């Protein structure tokens, strides 16, 4: 996994699964903070603060893409 040279696009070595949003949210302050993702890339914007980049990559490193999303019980 690494950034594509000359870009702010991070190529993932594992897919991003359904719990990634919740993991970012639990980390605090990352959701909606100048980045987006697909199943195999994370793209940061030019104005993304370094602490956000570091936090997102930290969450990604710990992320288990095979973990199923939690469903709320009625």
C-alpha cells in the first residue's frame, strides 16, 4: 500500500469493507474531513490536514474488510 506517485491517492493493499465508515466515526473527527474512498483507494484532497491523513491511515491499517456491518435490532 502506498500513495500513487505525484497524487494524494492511496492505493490499498486490502479492500475497504462495510465497517470502515463506522470505524472512522469511532476514531472521532474523521468523517467528512476532506477525503473519500472506494473499495481499494483512499483519496485525500489538497487541503486535507496531515493529522486527518494520519488518522485515516491508522484506521485503515486496523480495518478488517471481512467484518460484517452491524445491523440494528428493533
